[in-house]
């Protein structure tokens, strides 16, 4: 390995716990001059790679090129919390109001089915991503949170699709928990192992994955890069939070940072006391979101919101690390599990996720321009990207299926406001969620602030 490749490998290895514990990260070769393809996919994350996989399942002869500025799995696909969940950014009730009950339930069933789809296909490919279907525990640590948990359980029972149940305080495990809800429709995994493994399998099937190739423009039949032009019959833009970097889609998606920490591996005795099984994911009912999992090697991987939105939808490496947020995460983890208070924090990382104006993820293909897009997953992308890939493959091959009739197909969120309104609104929303948590602790009643914010964040 020459010095430049060695330095690049080391830089990517430092991106996250997941990148530090996956195989070789040496960049693949980039585009070397103009070329052509049947399908050009912009973005080497899970949306783009799953799209390539399912296109080949429908037509093995397709010539597919994937263009990636960094390496496959560089972005949210390789840095997330490892939740393979049925979560969709918009609630079932919100989907029902927007699209009707049948469409909302079809969306829920498709999301739940995506968990098994990822598990089955990755196993068939021989990709071991440490996938464990152990469900999600959501702790209720106050009477207000208990009411929220029981309301969620009642809503799930009303629709009859999701399977969420109540666990009493003796089963909850977190400090101060009055109980917890348990959602069986979630698995955990090692995201970098999934995305990197999928990339390797696709290469073996003839897909050209061109790394270190920055795309500068997308137009019908043409993808312009710093290293040449790709001419293609069909194009897919799968850039999630990085969609804001393209002038034509700058205000379509807002890049919002989510940060994470990981502890050293913890003892079997500690884990027995928590009640968390290996691979189980967890959260609670606060408004400023937290999320975690017990990893395959017995660490906590724990993250949350709290990092601010940056002016002009800027995305920079320095934004991945915010000491104030990392310290907040460390304290919060210790509050939940006091036995981990002295555990060493071995990894700190972050990255941008993609937020549409109405928090409604979407997938779309325009037969006139022959350009497809998917995104706006708001951090719920591990399973949603798979559903997007299957749906895009159907759309690009003119197939009329149950997937192409789902309510997120063709949905178009309105653009985010121009600056300074975007900056003010996004950061005010973040502060409002933190204030809602304080309000509930003080008043011991459901937050008025959170109720006002609900329609803006998909509830």
C-alpha cells in the first residue's frame, strides 16, 4: 500500500467505531475519463447499493456504475446507530391523515417486512453484519413518559400491525425506570459490515464502484464528475444528507447532525444487571432523541441529537465531533446505567442525516428525465434504504407492484426555507425539544411545547 492510500485508509478507519472494526478501507479506484452505463447511481451508501442489488435481480445484464466521493459506506450508512427497525419518520396516525388508513397500514407492513428482507438477503449473500433481532426497549423514566409509552402501545393495538407491549419496572433495567415498552420489530447490526459487505458482493457481480469520484452535476442522461462524465440511460441520486451539496437539490434535504459514543467492552455481570440482551436496542421517551445498542462485542454504542444545524446546510468534517454533545451523551448514558459511569469512552463520532421539510421520507422516479431519487430518512435509514432500493428497482424497470403503490412513492416535500429562516427554524426546533424535556420534568405533565412541535416532526 503506497503512502497516500495508507493515509486514506487511516482517515476512514477513524470515522467511527464501525469503521474501526470492519475490514479493509483502502479506497477503490476512481473514474478515469468518460464512460457510459445503463444505470448510474450517485452515492455509495445503502440506498444506492441496495438499488444496484435489486436492479441486478431484475436484469442481471445491466451495466451499473456507482459513483462515490469518498468510500462506500462513508456517510450515514456506515456511521449510524445500527438499528434495523420498522421506524418511519412519519407516525402511522400522520400517514393515515395524509394518505388514508389502507395506505398507512401498507407502509407499516412494508417497513416491518424490510427487517426480515435485510436479514434474509444479507445471509444469502454471505455478509455477516452481526445482525441480531432482539427488539427495542423504550424506558419510561417518569409518569409523563409512562403515559407516552402506554399511548404508543394503545396506538399500535389500534392499528393492529406493530407489536409493542409493556414491561414492568422489574423488567426495565435502566435506573429510575417505571417500566418500558418493548417493540419486537427491531434488529441491531454493525452498519459498516453491512454496507461494505454489500459493496464487495456487488463488485463480484460486475457493478463498477468508483470511489474518490466527486459528482458535480446531475442532468438527464448525464452525470458530471471531477474525473469525467458518465452517460447513462437512467440515473439514481442516493445522497441523503449530502443532497444539500448539489445546487439543484440544495433546499430539498436539510443535513442535521447526530453524534455517538462507544464504551469499552463491559463485563457479563454488568450486562446481566441491565437486562439488555446482546444486540438489543434501547431508547426512552424524552423529546430530544437518544438511541443505543448493546453491540456484538458487549459495548454500548450510544447516540443522540443535540448538535446544531450549520448555516447554509454546510457539511464539514469538524462538525462530526462536538465535545459538548459527547459529554451530554456520556452523562446521559451514566444516568441510565450508573454501572457504566466509569467505563472508558473509546470512540466518538457523528455525521449528517437527511431531514425533509415535512419529515416524510420519499422515493421517486421521473420517466421523462429518467432520474430517480430516494431519501429523507431522518435517521431511520437502515431498513428504509432497503425498501427504497427495491422500490427504485421496480420504478426504473417500469414494474407496477405493491411497492410502487406505497404512499411514499412520488411524495414531494416542499423545500426548506432560504437562509436565515432555515438556520433559525432548524435550531429553534432543536432547542424546543430540549425545552420540552425540561418542561415535563418541572410540570410532570405532557409538554405543551412538544405538542405544538408535533406536526412539524412527523407526529
